C-alpha cells in the first residue's frame, strides 16, 4: 500500500488480512496493519520493522523506497514481535545499519534473537536524546509500559511528526478503512488499558509538542485536527466513562439468567437510562465486552451459580476487568441459583478487588427462573444503578 506521510517520510508497512487472532486472543475480522516508516534524508532512518508473517513484503517495500540507497539507522521503538520481527533480517541485509533503541530494548534483543551478534551496532538512547539525519531531527521520549517497559516514541521536529509506537493504534487493516474510534477503543482498552497512569505521563509529554501528524504502529496515520484523538486517550487513560449508559453482561446456562438480564435491560430503559447494551458473555467477543464495560458509566452483571462459584464466562469477564484496571463505576449484581446461589458472592468478591467500584444494592437473587415477585427487587436495583 503506497502512503506518503510527507515528501520525505514514507510508509513501508503491510496489511495482514490472513490473521485470525491478534496476540492469539483478539478477534480481528478486518485484519491488522503492521506500520513501518522510512525517513529519507542525508542519513536514512527506518522506523521499526513488522511481523515475520509479512517480512518478505516489508523488505520489498523497503527496497523500493530506498531506490538503491543504503539506510543508516533502524529505530526500534517497541520490541514486541509484531513490530520487531525483522530486526535480524534487515541488520543482516545492511551490515552498516545501526540500531537505535532504549537501553531496555537493547537489553531485550538477545531474548528474541539468540545467536545474532549485535556487538558494536546498537545505540542506546534516553529521554531527551536526539538523532540528526540532516534536515530532520528525531527527539526520543521514553514511554515505559505503553505497553511494554522498553517502549519509546520519537518526535521528528522539522515536520512535526510523532511516531507513537502502539499509542493511538487500532485494530483493522488499512485497506479496510473504517472509523477510528470503535476499533481504537477496543485496541486501547485490551492492549494498554492496565497502564492508564503511564499513558497519562506520555500524554503530558505529547502536550508539550507541536504535533501535526501521528504515525502509530497499527492503524491509520492521524492528521488534521488531532484534539479528538488526544481527548479520547485522556478519557480512557483516566478510566472515566466515555458515554452515559449501562452494560448488562450476563452468563446464562439454560436461559433463566438471560431472561432476567433482558428484563433488567428493559427496566433500565424505562427508567431513563441513556443507553443500555445487553451482552451474552457466552457468545460475544470478550474483548468487545471489556471495551463496553470501560465505555459506559455503569455495569450490571448477571450470572448463574456453577460448581459452588460462578459460571466460567462471567469469571473470565470479571478477571479481564481486574487485570485491565477497571474502576470508577457503579455495578449491580444479579445472581441465579436453584438450590445454593453462590454467583453473587463470587462476583461481589471480584468486584471488591477493583478500585473505586460502587456496588449498588440490593443484590438480586433469582431462583432458576425469574418470577413476578422478583421484579420489585430488580426495580430497586435499577434505581440504585442509575442514581446520580
């Protein structure tokens, strides 16, 4: 795909439309892009490589862009294999190429390239260091845990381009197009969601720069008015709700809990909830359910009891919320159990480990199938979930 960032900065990345699961866990129906760039100047800098899955295509893109010239630097912003997979190959092809990366990234090289001799060919940089290419200057900014500890981003000051590593990335191949927000949100929450404080630190550093273009390692190049992208990253990384609404997430075995969840959604809508999203955790994309939990201002979890605990898909959902740093939300609980309801206790226990979670009362207990006598309690729970 031919994309020109500026006359001097070229796109040499690739689309992957064959991949089924990104990181072996995230459904990507529109594939993924592996972005890589070249800065053409007196000295040429390659900005990251791509996954080995697309190494041959990437190398051809690189060669065509170089048009016979020899690159001087390979800037490695992130060591994850979907970006660093072709480091050894390109270093072998261009014996004079110098690898520029954070100290932590240089230390990680042997983890991925056992037997490759990088001796004398690496340049470790720190916060504030620069690399002069001619008319272009790269300024290096450390961004640890966005989302690995070795990550850095690079700002090219003459053309005001931020090479943002995984920040501002998105699921989906570039050839598929599509809106940025939805798949960027799903990407951010599931990939970087745990590291809100670190993202806030990077945003503060970015706020001091005059940025005209953002070049992430996944997804489209961002140009024009950048404020909406920066605003959403600020909201997401502060764990604030993006939209007023309620996610009703349920885990049902034989349909009884599903019926109660549907009724709860109906009650919430009648009581004025601005948006209600109903999600069957047994059949949904779990990453999208996590995304919606972070997106909306409230959550109701409804689950069947199972093996003296909670139905596994609900446990998985709540575990994902735990590890992604879910917080600052009001949550209602509906449990179902025919003889010894246990789901509510387990769900409450998992929610109580999360920061600033307001558990709405009462906890609603359904005995196998929802009955007319259960409705008043569900009404009370809806009032508590929606209370200002």
